[in-house]
C-alpha cells in the first residue's frame, strides 16, 4: 500500500526519531514552580532569537494570541485586526469571550493591511468611544495563502501605533516561513511588535506548542493569564525539548517546503479547470479554486492517496511541510493532473 501524502496542514507532522530522542532525554521539573530547565532554555532561546527580553511557552497558537490580547487590553477596549485574521475567524471568539474586547476589522489586500486605513480606525477613549488598545497583525497570513507581509508595512504601522499609544501583537504562527521567504530575519519583524508569537507545531514539526515573546513585564503578566486559562504545564520540558530540537534542525529547511508548494502551484496553473494566483504562493501554502465543487476534488484526491482540505465551495488548500518530500510532491502532481482530467 502506498503511503498517504497529507497536504491538509503543516500541523499534521509527526515528531521525527531525532526529535523523539531529544524529548526522551529532556531534563524536566515542575514548570509552574519554575523548576523546568528545558522550558527555561526554550524560553530564553526564543526571546534571544526574536530580540525580546522574555518569552513564555504555551500549549497552542490560539492560547498565545488569547493571552497576548488579554494582557494588552482591558474589557471594553477595541482591538483592530484583519477580517480574515486567524484570531478573528478560527479562535472560537476568544478575544470577545475571554479578553472581553470589541474586535473591529480592517481589510487587507493579499494579507497586506492598508496602513492608512488602520491608522484612521484608531479611537481614543472618550465618553462615547472604546479605546483602541491593540492592533493584531499576522505574518505569514494564513487565509491570504501564506502571504508574507512586507517589513515596511510592519515598520510604518508600528511607528503610528507607538506614537498613538496603541500596542501591536504579531501572530507569527509561521513567522519563520516569512523569514525564509523574504530573507528578513524574524527579529526584524519582531522589532515592530510589542509581543510576537510563533508556533512550534506547524512548519517546525513539533507535536505541541507556541512561544510568546515580549518585554519582561508583559511576559510576567502573560504567565499569570496563561495560568488562569489552565495553560500552566508541569514537566513540559519533554515538549520544550522538541521545540529546541526544531529551532536547531527544522528552521533552515522551510525553504524546501516553499519550493515544493511552488511546484504544486505551477502544476495547478497549467490545469484547465483549476485556478491559482501564482503571485499569492509565497511560502508553504497553495490555495486554488476549482470549477467543479471542491469536495469532489478532495474525495477524488483522497482516493489517489492525497489529502487536502476544501476551504470553500470551490476553494482548496494544499500545505507542504516536514513530512512531505519531493517524491510525495510528484505523487501529488500526478494525482492533481489525473483528478483534473476526470472530475467535472
Ligand atoms: C496564523 C495562525 N495563528 C494561530 C493559529 C493557532 O494555532 P493552534 O492551532 O496551535 O491553536 C493558527 C493555526 O493554524 C494559524 O494559522
């Protein structure tokens, strides 16, 4: 039986033998009591990597964003974010339910916000208006197809927000993909935000975890909010060890995922009944539209051993990652051609 090529998400990776060995050998302690040296090492390495004072290991990207939004705001404040941001669409309403904030959306073009529009949306507190306390940015931008937000956009927006007393949180779930695609270091993006989170459990191939980085006072407050949400973990060094391994071994290979996504996108661009915007394929994601219903493509591809997700009636997403090699991509290319010729 042929192995499955799983292109549903970069979250489907399984820890490699080297990662499992690092996890098995981790020195651990009770991290809520401040006793886990491996978690502490991951937090200090992450903070250094992003040029921040401190960092906090959290179980997921959703918790990291929720903790950040909570520490930067008070209930009744307003948070500005893209209408297609992950925190807007896919975090179960956590900004409203947990932080108690009002979310106001701005619109982006291919994931890139219009800085002037965001600046115009900032409210100062008055008898009538909520205070705009925070802007959330996402890089790479998932729903925009893994698009990279240019550094200049971050710089301009951060300049405006800082002078207006508005904080900036960067959802960098895939920040290292942005780094690999643009050649701009993750720390330069991070310098344009008060807090930044990155995920270990996506392109970096870990089973669990994200890291939130920022100044010491903000991260101290974040640690308390994490505890409140039930995210204080005990011997979590076994998970942090996977994170340290990933930073050493899996960060520099992300460009391979991007090259493979490009190969899939170029194949799709030549098929008569699929449409892909090649300019939007900048990292490890390929979103494309189909003239036939997307679920028929998904079923037909699954029958050929290739898994992907329908994210709309005619929209499909393919994501490359650590567990997809060149041979897998060529299998997916053959399956896409085959399905395109047979599904109407
Ligand atoms: C941009 C972005 N932010 C945050 C998250 C949330 O991460 P998690 O699934 O670990 O909660 C995701 C998940 O896919 C994401 O794509």
